[in-house]
């Protein structure tokens, strides 16, 4: 059995790595930026839907953002791109596959300050299965040149990774989504209920994140002050070109819906 966790300042829960679930091929969406769509499976309710990993190549190094475990064929394709050195976690509800990649590649884990690696979606749960190597903030020097964070004071905190390339490229977690339609990784129940719950919309703000995370209005509005042409979301299709304008209406709407 594979296990995750390191002995650090506190004892960590030892748990099996989640298995690799169905996923597509790694594809290059922008020069030296790759994207792969995989699966997340929940138990209550028993829904299955898609999630994405972004792969940024810088020289011989590879940085994984929003990690999704790949099968052996997928890992071989990943290894062909370069050496995985760093893992970046943007959303507090993601990260279950970070321990697998840390163990396999001895990669450094970067997570937004204030996030915790706990099972399920209870950010205050007692048991923690991973401690990041770096707790990132807006001023943290990141493992990619020309990169910075835009932090959002949701609960748990979230961040956008802003890459200074290709007209400005944002990698997002649960904040900016783009499910224009369901895809092959949705099961039947997810196809039924997730459109009704407001998830399946193009250029969307994550409805569960908005409701439960309660991001401050000014943090949402601040996204429109960033310069970016592309968005690579953790959920939905990549947005290549004119992304800030595509998301403007959703950000305006979400700013008014936010309770903070």
C-alpha cells in the first residue's frame, strides 16, 4: 500500500494515495503550458465530474498546478516533458493528489497560507495528511519566472496564479470555472444535478465556493484589475484569448451575491 505524509513539526495522518481515475491526454494549450482533464469522485452525493491539472514547463523543470494523479501512461507522457520539481495548490478544496507527486518526484509543495490538507471539505478537521513546504502569500517568490499570486480571502483562502506570458495567463482553482457543458467525466447523477446547482455555465464563478467560501466583494472585483488574456481553470475548458472580458459579467454578478 502506498502511503503519504512526512514527519514534521506535527504528526500527520498516514493514508493511502487516492488511485488514478480516468483522464485524457496531456495537451499543449499555450507554448510550454499543458493541460490535462481527469476525474474527481465524491461519495455524498455520489457524483463524479471533471477536474484539470495545468503543467508549466520552464527549461527542464516542470511545475504542476492543481494536481491530478495520472495513470502510468500519463506519467510517462509527463516525464517526457521534463522533471517535476514543484507542486502548486490554489484551492483549499483540492490537493488530494499532492502527496503522490511529492513522494514520486520529491517535489516541493506550495500551498496558499491558511490552507490545510484535511480529508473531505472540512477545513477545520483535526487530522492533517500533508504539510506544505511553502505557505504562499501575495509577495512570495514563486517557482516560475514572472509569476505572482492574487490571493482571495475566502474560507479557506484561495489564490489565482498569474503567469506573465501569452498576454497574461491565470491558473485558477474553484474561483474561475468554465463548464459550458458536461463532459465525459461526469456520471449520470452529476449530469442531472450540477446544471441545476449552477455549475454548468461558461465563464462562471464557482457557485459552491462563492456560497461557502464567502469571498469579500473587493477581492472578487479586484480580479478585473488584473491583466490576463487566458484562464486555465481547475474545472471546465481552457479559455484562450479575451478571458478577462469573458468573465466580467460573472464577476460583477458574484460581487453582488457575496455576503462579505
